[in-house]
C-alpha cells in the first residue's frame, strides 16, 4: 500500500501524527510529514487511522 500526503491541503491540525505517530511526523511549523512512502502490512491500521482522522482529506492511501 502506498500513502500520499497533499501538503497543500494540510492545515497542521496534528490529528494524523497524534493518532499514528509511527506513520506521520511533523515539521518545524507543525505540518504533517510522512515517515514512509510505502505502508507495510504492520503499518496499515495506523495509516488508515491517521488518514481517516484528517479533517482536510489530505492523506490518501492506495493499494499497490
Ligand atoms: S490531520 Fe491532516 S491537516 Fe492535520 S496535520 Fe495531519 S495531514 Fe495535516
């Protein structure tokens, strides 16, 4: 599974990295940064939790 973050939509609410710190980090200004581009099966649940928690729909997941 691949993950994509649309930084132009990110408002820095921080929900993604609060919900799933194993997948998301944040930069100096509080905007989300991906820790991985490819989501392994062990990270899928966390990635989906973070993506689902984003109020801006900035995070998308797609199957390989
Ligand atoms: S939850 Fe969405 S808007 Fe908020 S920091 Fe994460 S990607 Fe950005």
